[in-house]
């Protein structure tokens, strides 16, 4: 087994037992990136120099006999919408193509303090708007399981580099499914924490009431370690919850006896891929064999989550992205007066999907339409959330597919925005409700593509999600690696 | 209600001339038609989209406008499904968790030094951002 193939928790043991150095780990991973990334195209920026310097510092700590953090010396990748001091943070947008943040996101500060080794910044759909990375202004990332297919999105770069062993783990962000859906497409574990669990300070805003940072990892144990490292209250994010985060690694218990699983019937609708449905059902049965109890439940407003999301998220985006005016940072277009300059800057700087959502959001918030669209969507959001509140009175978790199908071909859905929006139909309601969800591999299609299962819990139930996911992982055999033939 | 209003009025007037309808019924039908049009959302025209683009400080090229308008209407048609939901007496949710204002003591703190804050400026001079002239005179 090559060094880059191990999980973070395995590598931590190897580091503390001095079987391997952080330098060897960084070099092995960087070599993997040099060999593969020409084909995968997961990274926007590779930070080789910093990685080797950070690794050196960890090796010195180990040599001095100091205790090291669980993620110390482990190669990581960060989605390119999370600010990193002195390292370009582009959002995969022309408008931020040369933006070098003067400060670190809070999650980066925590990971620097934990001695994580940054390998690079990963590709995304521009401003995290999309489900395939095809909206990146730079290039489309390939799915390591089939290079002609998308890795999902918007955190497609992060999911692809973890699946291809170009990083041991990665951070993504999730506004409507952007961690969980690419995790499903690439066969890795992805968790969207409860809204407010992880600080959003330094995460470039898309839709502030929905955005949340979370881990993409090779297994559930690593997911718990990363979540533990990034969680907690942050005075710089007024929506971060003011309570201490529990030790998520203690939740890694192989036991679901008596667990009550609800299976929402609205998530298994016509049009869903039959192989996906069968794999998720088999996954639920695997948990039932371990002592869980499953029954069907109804979440009647599920159908209305999508239209509500496509009012709320663009409305918030149109407001958040108003800051890109060519004045204080980012791209500037030429114009004789100030309005002409704004228009050139934004027209030349933003891609088609970002513009589409700014227009939609501006319309939904404009005078005369605010009540009909924005206020209406917020009321429907209440009803969606109440569906989940009711379900969790009776069930510990809900289990659904993560996406209605496995990874699709590059270009297959890019002509019709609505068809692409439908890829997030299973993940969007979870963001509207503000609750946590984890995706993990639960099977493969006949053509060998990974299928993801989503486990959903009530607010701040990450420990339950991790326990259920861990039990599933321990009692099944779906953790596999892509063959990467022809690369 | 696919018939254009002008054509409908012409038909109704013709019918009246031939004695098929009393004038009371005509008024009733015309009022009902107008009301129905109000319930069914008007499709956005290219002018509507151009107006939203101006508010958004975006330009849409002539060769793009047709496609943008069509996609805009497709998405809004999808969004209109929200009208199937009864939201009477439902309170809006802006944030999923009950959040309230967070305050800190009003104590002076250090902030980014000016040169760092301005390092990404497209155009700067003497510690100021340079922009095209805003105020005349």
C-alpha cells in the first residue's frame, strides 16, 4: 500500500510510532498530484512549498517528543471558496481569479493550529453554484471513477481529490447539497453539519442562511476527526452556536440496536434511478440486521423545497454578490462612469449561472414581487422544517438516497438549468431545515459508479449520524477505490 | 385562456351583433377574463429581464436576451408551484435555528492594517481606492 492511500487516523498512528515522517507523506501525496491531476483537474492551486514547510515543522515536533494533534502532518485539500492567508482564493471565478486573502477563515486557523499540511485549493462551481464543477470559470473536474463523468458539485474538486488519493481528506461547503452530492458521486464520506456548528467566517458567502463548511473523507472515522477539529463557537460568526462541540470521535460506536429509522416515501419517487433505490433500500436492511427498526414516513412538503430554495438561495446570493463592484478587490472592467464600470466588472467577471442566480434573486426581492416570492418561500421553508420536526419526534434518523442517480456525463445536463437543479432534490430540504446530513457509499451501479446513502438527523445530532454511519461501514464492504485505468 | 384578449373581444362583439349574448353576459365574461389573467402570472418579457439586469448591474447582450428570458420564465414557472401551498397563518423562517442579535462589549480592537486591506485593490493611490468620477462639478 502506498502512503497516499491510507486514512488520516491510520497515518496519525504511523506518524506517532515514527514509521513514517510528515515529509515523506507530503512528498508522496504531492507526487500523486503531479502524476494524476492533469487528468482529474481537482486542484486550482497546488501549494507544494507550504506543504513541505508545514510537514517539516511537524517532523520537528515529533523529534522533540511533543504530542501532535490527530490531523498534524496529514495532507489536506481545501475548497477554493475558503480564505487562506497569502494563498489565492478564487471561488473558481474570473472576478476573484487573482484574489489573495489578507486573513484566514476560522476553520483554516484551527487547522493551522492543528498542524494540518495544505496540499492545495480545490475546484468548484463558480461561487459554489452548481452540481458538477462545469460552472467553474477555469475547467471541469473529472470523476476518478470515470473521467468522462462529473464529480458532482459544487465541492467536486474536494471530492475528486480525496477519491483519487490526491489528498487524505478535504473541506467542502454545502448550501444545497454541495458536500453530500459530490461525496456520493465520488464514493467518499461527506458531512454537512448543523447550521451554526462550524464557523462560516472566511467562507466566501453564497447563501448565508444555508451555507455550512464540512469534511470530505475516506471513511467515517476520519469524518469524526475532521469535524472535531473544525467545530465550535466563533465570535466572528454571529450565527455560530455558543456551545462547546462534543468529542465526535467518541461517537464511533458499532451499535444501532433499537435505532428508529424513518424512510421518507417522497424521496423514492418516480424518475429515481432503480439501481440507486435498490442500493439504498439494501443499505437500510443492513442496518436493520444490526438491530435498527425501519418504517416508512411521509414528509409532505418535500416537493416544495426545491422551488423555495431557488427563491431563497438566489435572493441571498444577489445580496451577497453585490459586493463585487471592482472597487476594493477583485476584477475591474473598464467604464467611463461608475455605473458603466460596475456593469462591465460584473458582466465580464461572473459566469452564466452566477448571473442567472443574481437576476433571479434580484427579481424575487424587487418591489412588488417580494411578498409573492421571497416571503412565500420563507413560509414554505417553515413548513418544510416542521415536516422534519414532526418526523424526529418519532425517529432517530431518516435515510434517503443522496442523489437521484449516479454521476452523469460531462455536458449531459449543461443545456437545461432545471435538469441540473434536480440533482440536488434529495439534499436541498436538509439545508432549508438547518439540520445535519451525512453521505456515505452504499453500493455501485452495474457500470461501477458509486451510489450514496444520506443519513439525516435533527439539529446537533452529528454524534448519532456518525454512530449510524460507522456501524454501517463496519458491517458492510462498500469502501473501494477507483481503478483509474488509462490515467 | 390561450386566446389573445383583442381577438376575444372581437369575437364577443361579433356574437353580440348577431344576438347571441346579452351585454350583461359580455361584461361578466370580460371581467372574469381579466381576473383570471391576474391570478396566472404574467410571463416576463425581455424588457422585464433587462430591467432586472439594470438593478443587478449586469449587461445582457442582444444575442443573449432571448435565451436568458426563456430560461428565466422556465425557472419562474417551476417556482410558481409554491402557490399550491397554503401558507395562511404560517410564519416565515429566515434562519433555521432561533438566532438573535449577538453583541460584544464596545471595546476598541485591532483591525487589518490599511496596506493589507488595500493590497487587492484594482486601482489605489495614496491610501485611497481610485474609481471613475462620481460627483460632477
